[in-house]
C-alpha cells in the first residue's frame, strides 16, 4: 500500500495528513505546536485514534514511544555510529525489531523486518513523504515514520550541515 504524508501545520497546531494511493484521506496526525514534549495522535479517517506517539519527558530526543490501545507498543530509537546518524530502530514490545536505514537526512530510507523489506520511504515534492508499505502493520509503520520524521527534524536543527 502506498501513502503520502504531508504537513499542514498552522500557528495553533501541528497536523499531518496521510493519504492513500488514490488520494483519499487515510489518517490524520495532530498535536500542539507549543509543547514540553512531542505528543502526536494518529487517527484514522473517522477520527478514531490508532496510535499515540510521544517522546520522553526531558529526553534528548533519541527515543520516541508508540502506544496502541493505551499500551506501550513500540519504541523508536536513534542509532548513532560515532557522531554520525546511522538510522533508527523500531523495537516492538513483542520482540521484533524493524531497522530504518539509508539517507536519513534526505528522508530516503528503507525499513527492514528481519531480511524482508517492510517499507520504503522517499521525500517527494518538498515536504511530502511517500511511504510504500510492502508488508506488516500499516499503522505501526506509519507511526514509526512519523516518529522518525519528528526525530530527524530535531536532529537537523541540532546538527546543521
């Protein structure tokens, strides 16, 4: 399944829309602009919460948590190789680890589950991200990409080229 993630923020709120391959709204992500920590809600097109994405209080932005059904479901962790950003791991509470690797600054990367491609992410048309999900849980992968994108925004501000 293919999705397009676009930012539609205003002065009062942060919002991302996630459209399916036909251009129909599939999900909406929203959270406050002014915040102590990042907290984003991923809702389906009917407004039903599918995931809650947040960073830890007083953290360095290296880990985000994904909650589903009120329970912590996965952690998204930044992976460093010395001073270089190597990628991100999405560690699911059931033990599976998905690995996001590639051109992280350019927002062009793949997410692998074991040795199988789970998703491919590419930046298109400025701030639009195209996400092609090959298999696995669409909500988990989209929440992971949203968390990675937020973490990359923080990383880019702290590490300008």
